[in-house]
C-alpha cells in the first residue's frame, strides 16, 4: 500500500443500535475495491461514514495521508453516489450534471458541462428531467455528475444496479476507463458479482457489521467460509442446514448434514465426481440450463439438487437420464452462519 | 365489479354535488346585480382589502415559522417528536371560538404578552394585529403539515449527493430541498390563506371590529367573514348572500392566479430557469 488513496483503519460506527466494525479498507489510486455482503451487513453505513455523513465512534479515515474524519462532506471532494442515485428530479439532466460547477459559482457551468454530457452520451437528453430517463441513462447522469465535480475518490452504492447485462458491460467499461485515466480510487457497494468482478481488484466481505476479510476476487473461491460468501463468489452447490434436514430421506442429505456447520455445507465442483455414462452410484438428470454456449446439468438426489457441468450442447443428456454421481466427502466444507 | 364502480361513482358524484350546490345557490340567489351592488358597498370592499392584506401578512409569517418546523419534523428523528406533531394539530382540532377566548386571555391588557404587544404598538384586541394573530393560529398548522409531507418525500440521497458535490448544508437546503418541497409548501400556504380568510369564531372574540388607521376609507372595519356575519344579522339574507358571492369570487380568483403563477414561474435559483 502506498501513501496515496483512501485508508480506513479500525473504523467503528454505531447507529440506531447497529454497530459496524472494526473495519479496515484501503483503496489505491486508479483501483476499485468492492464492499460485498448480505443486506444489513453495514456496507452503505461504511460508505456514508467515509463520505462524511455519519459520525464515527473509533478509528481513522485518511486520504492521501491526511486525516479527514472532521472534514465536512462538501470539503472532502469525494464523489458520493448514494443508493437510488440521488438525482435532482426537479432539474434537467444538464442542471444535474452541471450542479457541482454551478454550486461553486462557475458562471460558465453550462459550457463546461457539455463535454461531460457528450462523454456519457447524454447530450440528446440534456433538457429532460431524470424521471423521464431509462435506468441506464439515470446511471450515466449520476456518473457524469459525480465526475464533473472533479472528485479525488468515488464512493458508489450499487453503481450498475438494475441494469441489463449489456448496459452493465458498457457502463463498467466507461467507468474503468475513467478510473484509469484520472487515477481515481473507487470504493463501491454491490450485490452483483458481475459488477464486483468487472470493476474491483479487491473484494471486502462484510457480514453483520464485521469484516470477513479482504482479498482479490479469485482467491475468495477457496476462502469462502460462510454461506453468503460461498454463493456470492459463484459456488453452485451450497446447502443450508434446513435444506439438508428436509432431505434426510435422500442419499446425500444425511451424509452432508453430518459435515455441515451452522451455515450449512459447501460442495465445491472439484468434490463432485460424475460422468454422463450410467454407473454406480447413480443419480437422475432433473434439468439442463444454458450456460454461455454450453449447458449446466441439474442432478436430483431426493430433495437435493446439485449443479454440475457445463457440458457441450451435443453432450447434454436428456432429462430423466441416469448418470454416475459421487461426492468426495473429504473435499466438502462446513460453513459458518 | 361494474356494480361496485357504479355505486362508487354515485357516492362520489353526491359528494361533489354537496360541495358545489351551496356555492351555486349563493351565485344564483345573489345574481350579477347583487354582486355589483356588493361591489358598490365601500365598507365591504374595504373589509375585503383589509382581509386580503392581513391574510397575506399572516401567510408570510406562517411560512417563515412553519416551513422550518415542517423540515425538522420530516428530516429528524428525536424524542418528543410525536408530542410536537400533536401540538401542531391542536389549532385544527379545537373550536375557533375557543381559540379566540384563549388568545384573548393570553393577550389581555395587563398580561405580560398583552403589555409586550402594546409596548411594540401592536395591541391585539380589536386591532389588525389581532386579525393576523388569529389567522396565524388557525392556519399555520397547514403550512407545517404540508411542508413536512413535502420534505419527507425528498430522497435523503439527493441532499447527500448535493453536499458531496460541494454544497454547504444551507446551499443544499436552498438548491435541492426547498425546490423539491416548493409545491407542497405553496399548497400549505394556500390552505393557510384560505383558512384565514374563512375564519369567523376567533375574530368574533378577539378582533371583530378593528381600527386599521387612516387611509382605509373609514375608522372601523372587520374581517370580511365577520362583515358578512354582521350583514346577515342586521340586514337579512339578501345582503349577506351578495357579499358572500363576491368574497367567493375574489378568493377563487386569487387561488387560481397563485396556482397559475406558481406553475409558470421558474424554479428556485439560477439553475431553475432554462436549461
């Protein structure tokens, strides 16, 4: 970690009976860190504290080596995009994007706003009110407005939420380009693994106000110790205790229940030994699902469904087919709650 | 389903008819000749002018006092908030004759507030200040409630975004919160104004006959509603009906003019004008 960028150390925030922390996060210039966690984990609370909207109980927040806990939000120069985007619905797109220039008394705010409107493809809708825009256009207005302020850091709650796959790809490309060009650090909150994976170099996982760790996205595959993280990072065969208890009459339910932690059990892909040829032990294909240009296969064992594959389309078995299916129990992991 | 819609339609139409019929009856009975006659009644015209001025002053003070309270009630959670909300509703709940009596007791000569009001040249009893005070008391609740609702509908994120983009708390209030709440605040102001103009009970106790001073076409006048009440008591139905019709016309004209102006006016601040 260099001296630049954002550094949050041992931060604690207590608000309305909820306690966040201690949490430590660092974001270097030109990189993005994603805050990930289930609802109520404290992700937005952390972002609002960094933005200056919540008092902190303990810990420090510094930027480029300077402590900023007592700096008011308007002087932190952080581009805070709140949940819901916080657009000014009574003002046009141009007025939204030009707001940071106007509020500083820049008489040429209209002229200086134009390049931002052009860059984010908003020129054609500049005179519309935000409520008349599509979700993607609203996201672009929020992005352009935050960047027009010339921020030192972007704080973004669900930057690409509620967008279709194509819009996520297009907007995340623009955002990545801006981050690299401007050497901007970005701290974002997301519920979407696609967004987290496409933008962030580091994932910080929060749960019930506590930090479960900070690591590059790929390493979370092996580090997942709880049900939320396991599902978020892409593990497909994650079962809660309640699911396993309801599947006591299946072949694998009782066996997995024995190995389950309070949060259930994770059966990683490399723990499943299966093949399309019939054999023993066997299981039945319940469904096939497209996965890119291949197919995932859902295998049913009583009330439990396992996902395996993908396989090429020509290899996809018919529903109801019998396949060989075994689990290497030494690779199964119990999960924390 | 169709029967339900039909029944709902009949009930709604009945209610609207109930609203419109008395006003229609006023105009039907007064006729244009009666309204012109009321216009020629110099005393009543002075009374309307006085009422409009007093209500404008009351609304200005009401907005000044009521909007901040509405904002605080909308934006902040604190102990005792529901008590404050109940106090705000008090003037709406109690009979306005009682309001007049209460204000009289508080502002009677000899009481601390009565003496203080006299000392600054605004004795309340039978004085224009009393009319404004009654209007303020019976109407400001509407400003507070309407402002509270308007500010409550504002996305907290918009205010935080404004702060983060460089606005101080005051700048964020003027440039984001208030424009958002403007139409709600305006509605509250109009309701307060209408409530003040239609008040009778409080005036009868505190300021039925006021001495507005020179330049008002007579030594004594009354709020328009009290003037009509007196016309009814002394001259019978005909004079009161014509005066009432004239008052309704003036009130409607002002109401529509304010709504039209508010709709046509640019939003707050230089950002609000053109694009």
